[in-house]
């Protein structure tokens, strides 16, 4: 897992070309002009999902992990508490769903805050719990870029 500000995105371009392309998309795109909830960057290899939601109570959060895609989650506006733990420390509550590239888990992890213009890169071993309220529920606008492994 990597957490940083979008102004430091270039530090991570060397991970691989797909992650570089995704981070450049985040850095160079004016999201106020995007009117769709999905943007194809490189077909199914790299695409962006744009959403707006209200943060939820921590007790309503769920641990999730993906196998086919790396998640790059970027906050356009608002802020949220965000959970992280290595998937090996959790107990699966569902079988892996390859069609939706998701598996759900129970367990404990660590939490940090993610704010406007900050991103987190989550690899397949990085279970995460997004969308949590920091103090009270607030509206968040977020981009999740899916980068094929």
C-alpha cells in the first residue's frame, strides 16, 4: 500500500507503466468536466470509476480485497477514514468472486484519513475498508482507478 498526495505522483511512476498512466490521468484530469461514472483509459487494463457518496459509520464498514486489479483510490473532494490490513490477517466471509473481483473479510486493521488530492495504491494483498466517516457523515467524490495486475 502507498499513501501520498497527487503532487508527489511522479515518485511512483517507476512501479510500472500502467500505474504511471493511471497516476498521470489523476494528475492531469479536470474531474469537474467529467459527466460519466466510468472512463476507459486503456480498455479493461486501466479504467476509472467515479462516484459520489456519503461516508458511513465505521461499524458499517466491510473489509474487501481484489485479485485481478490494483486499486488507486483518489479523493476529489471531501475526506474519509480508510482501513488497511494485509489480507493474511483477516478471515474470509465469502468465497472470492472472480466476476466482480472481490472477496469480503472480517477482522481488525489499521486506519488513516484520506483527504482531497490524496491517493492510496492498494495491491492484491492489501485488504481495505473505504468510505468511513471521520467524525460525521460527509459527501465524498472519489475516483477509483482499476489497474490490471
